[in-house]
């Protein structure tokens, strides 16, 4: 998800504001420490201009490594 943030020129704080969540929670999601709910994942995906499955695919790939 970090790559998508960079592509969109967004910081974690920017993303947090756009999807109405606390920056510390957003940081945990971006760094793979927490998983977003499906509803939040949809908002994040829409904000980043990606498919919701891209958000979950990234998380699954991190767990596989």
C-alpha cells in the first residue's frame, strides 16, 4: 500500500484525513500490523484509485513471505 500512497502523492496523514481514521491506525494498516475492515478497505481503495482486492492481495502477499 505504500507504493499506492507514493503514486498518489499522499502521506499517511493525508490518507487518514481522506478516509476519516486516526493516523496511528492508518499507519498500522499501511505497515501490515492491522487489517482494515472490508468497508474501510473499500474507502482506502477508492481513495488510492485501486481495486479493493489490491488492498487485500498486498496483505496476503506480505503474510506469505
